[in-house]
C-alpha cells in the first residue's frame, strides 16, 4: 500500500515520521511531480497537478475542517474525498467561541481599556436570558460548540440545513425557519461549511434580523460575511461587535478597516488547528476500514459541498 502526502504550508517531515509509525506496512512518501501511482492521498490545499497525476487514488484525506478548496479542483469521481471527524478541532473551536462570547458578555475588552486608562469602574452584567446565542451549522463541530455554550447557561439556538436534535439546544432547520432563528438570537456564530449557498449569507439582511446589540462570531469561512455590511451595522449601532477568525482575503490585507476597529477582534484563522497525532490516528483507522471494505465517517458529498 502506497500513501502520498501533499499538504501546502505544512512541515512534512513530522507527519511522515508519525504516519510511518502508525502505518508500518505502508510506503509513505512526500508527493512530487512524476511520482508513482499511490493508493491513498493525505492532502491540504494540493495543486491540481496532484490529482491530474494521481487519478487512481482510492481516497484523499483532507487534514483540515473545510473542503471548499478541494471541491474547486477537478478530481476523479472514483476518488473518495474524506474529511476528519474532529481530530481535536471541536474542543478548540468550542474554546474559541466561548472565549469570544464571554469576553463580549462580561465586557472584558472594556476592562482592558479601563486598566490602560487607570480607571476603576464595574460594568453591568446582563441576565444570560438577554444574550441568546444562535449557532449556524450543527455538524460535529457545531454541536460541540453548541453544547459548550449551553454549559454557561446561555439560551442556545441552532440552525442547520436538515433537521437535527441536540440536547439543550432549540433547533431550527431549513430556509423556512431561518428568519425565526435569527430573530430568536442576539449572538450569531457561524460554523457552516463554505458552499455556494453559504457565500455572502451573513449580510445586512441577516444581521439586521438579530436582536438589537447583536454580536457576530465567525469561525467558518470569510466568504460567508459581507464585510461592508457588518461595518455599516456597527456604525449604525445595530451590531455591538464581532470576533472574526476568517476573512475573504487571507492574510488580512494591510490597511483593512478590521485591523483597528474598536468593536472587532481578529485572529489569523487559528480558531481550530489540526492536531497531528489525532489526525493520523483517524486516518490510519479509516484506511484500515477502507482496506477491509467497511464504511467510514466523513465521506464528502460533492453535491452538497461538505
């Protein structure tokens, strides 16, 4: 069995060492143009040339949460695309969202400013019932986020394309309930995949339907947010702020208004980073299942886009 590794902007050697330890019977190599045909690929942001030269791959494992970059490529229909179920990203994403939510709810940014100014002043804490959190996307990561937020006693709403049941979460689904979901929420969290349907979904209309004083946390994809609409609603006072981990252009360009906006917190697409050990354990288990003809979780539906 031959496995080829092609992951842009990823230090390959630690992955190759750990993959060889986890799959001792396999030949594992770093892909380069002209390589021999492999059975499986492990990828992140691979070039089109990779799939042009490896059309026989049984499966390609994506080591990040999003598969939108893969789906823009021309890939043989016989190559299964498989994403990781979680691989440590769920806990990180839940940490990020809870941190951003509580930082906003408890006015910790204001206390930071007070400290710099030498001001001793306590700030009002609203009842949690006044801060309902709406989470768009109830897959593996979204459910982990929703359940973490619920542990802090915030009302939690969830919206997904199809019906879901998540303990402690008021669930909405489908286009018909989207406006009702927004109206029931003050904080909006996106954990949605990047698809044609979710592009520009977070816009003036969407954000205006949130309860006044809304707050946005985007840990999904930057193309979902119409940045000018957020800036306008912040200026108008309908939105209170935002915590953004993803952007339409990454890295965020110099001079972008988000850099110095007093109501926006930004991080460099780091809400949930791939953990190598957990990822490799999952990949090894999935390869073993595929080799024995068993089904695996995480199979990407190319029509749905995730």
